């Protein structure tokens, strides 16, 4: 029995999604610039021709992941800071969200890994720098260079995420929020 146009479209969508999911996991574990079409095709178990049918290059794949609903929803759930409110409790909520993601799925951990890898001027990293500086001005957070403090926290997260993503059956015990908050506390 021949396939219907709807079945063909479903197959195309599934193939494209497979390529995106494979690429996401690679981008989360490796630097963006070190991921190649070869690596993506091998992980997605597809040909180069198929990958190039859907995407012009690796950069386009990366950008499509960053424009995905999943990425945008996760990012917006983390952008919870209001400089007008008490910073410390907002930071505790942020730490909970960024560490509890490992209780969800490899996809969400991989997306989170991409989010924290972005250190551009309009990134979550940039927002967190402002929050730490504001908390220091309030006296609720430790002194020192905000960039060093945020980088320390990000290195902590990257370690957890990398460990999680590199295990077949991940079981990660994250330290308590109180212990993690010592990075930021006076």
C-alpha cells in the first residue's frame, strides 16, 4: 500500500527531528565549533545528503535548536529575576531550576547546557552578572568579581551536565541548595 502525503510528511519531520536531537546532544557535550556534519550524521545514523537536505550547515542546525520552542520555553523559565525584589531568594529559585533539570530528561539537560554556554550580552549569563552585582550592593551576596562568581557557578553546572550527559543511565546526586548557595553567600 503506498504512503499518503501525510505519512511522507511525518517521515520527513521525524528524520529532521532525529538530526536536531542528535546535534543537540553533541553541542551539549562538545564546543559548538568542534561539532561537524560527520559527527551529527554518525549520531543520527543518517547520510550527509539527508542532513544537507534539511540544513545548509552546522551553524543552521545550531540556530534552529536555539529557536526551538523547547529551548525558548526553558530559557524563559530561567529569566525570573526582578532587580526590584530581594535578590537572594530569587537566586535560590534560579539555582533550584538549574540543578533540578537533571531530574527531567537528557534533552532538557542538553538544552540547559546550551543556554549556559551562551555568554553573549543578551544571555542568561549577562543577566546573572547583573543580579550578582545587585546582590553585592544589597550586601546579601559575597564580594569579589561578579564574573568570577558566575563563572564558578557555571563551571559547577557544566560539570553536572557533562557527567549526566555522558552516562548511559545517569544517576547524579546534586548537592543541597544550601551547599550550592555557598558559592554566592557572604
